[in-house]
C-alpha cells in the first residue's frame, strides 16, 4: 500500500411549494441505485450514469419534505462566519477547539501547534491559510493510512494506494482499482467520525455499492456507524477553512 498526496458540476432543481431545491449530481459507473445526501451547504444526489435528469428530479421531489426539514435544521444551527485568519479565530483538530495566533513573519512563514493554539507566522491571510492547509494535510498523511491499515486487517483486503486530497465535495472515495482517497479536512473532525469515513471506504474494497450487504459489512466492523454517520452530517459544515 502506497500513500500519495475544473470540471463543471451537473445540477438540477425542483420546486416544492414556494421552495426551490437545487441539487448537485454526482454520477458513478459503480453505483446501482440513487442516493441522497443533505448537509449545511448542498443537496447531493448520487446516481448511475444511465439515469436521466428527469428521473432524478422526480426522486428529489419525492424526498422534498425530508430535504426541507433537514435544510431548516441546518439553518437554525447557522454556518460559521467566513474566516479572516486573524488572531482569536477558532480552529478544530481531531474535534478539539484551538485558537489561531497569527504572528508577523520572522524568518519566513511558519506554523506550529503549541498548547491550546495554532501559532502561525504569516504576513497575509492567504499565507496563513496555505500553511494551515499544508499542516492538516501532513497530519492526514500521518494518521489516515494507519487507520486504513487497521480496518483493512479486519476485512482481509488491502487497498492498492491511499491518497490524501483537497476534495470539497466528498470525505472519501474508493475506485475499482482499489485506490482510496480521503479529504484532509477530516483532520478537523473527531477521531470517531474520521474512523467512520475510513471504515466506510475500506468496506468499498469488498462491496462497491451501498446495498444492504454493504451496510451489514460496515456494521460488522463498526456497530455504531449509523450514529457516527448522523453526527458527521450534522457537523460537516464546521470542518472547513
């Protein structure tokens, strides 16, 4: 197992009463059914390539009451304010809250986690952001492959490679080659939620779809996966720079 570090999105929309529901479509050759995911920022429909847009619109409309309910719940929680990368802003690492302490550069840009704060030597907000992204990616490279190995041993299936990526639309993925990809932003989430994503993708090494057999397999190695999945959906909007 090796570890390695602008396409227009397809969208659709339906009208439900006075509400317009815009949804993003992600197609995959390995999907056999249509799936739906709602978080604080979007409605995502996962579908096989062959399914027509009209069919997906009908599907979303049939789920509209539930979608609106979830969107209203997220609206009540509120989205975190847009970051300015200034001293005092909160940052998450493995679910724990730290404070950003931005300092003027001395011998060039630098970063360290010290006590309860991220100390970042950066003269601009863009430099501070980049330093943090690289730092999180580095921690992901250290931690995620080890968790992949842990769950892979339980299933007796080893991936061909594990990649850490800057993926805004998904937490993880598995392709038919047996390659796993993970979003470095998972390092902001608590370990229980990070492990849920890892175990989920490792199970796809054996079962590529989200059939009942897939969820049974995931339940064998993570009996409380449903609660972890729910928590990730509710808190996903927090794990962003």
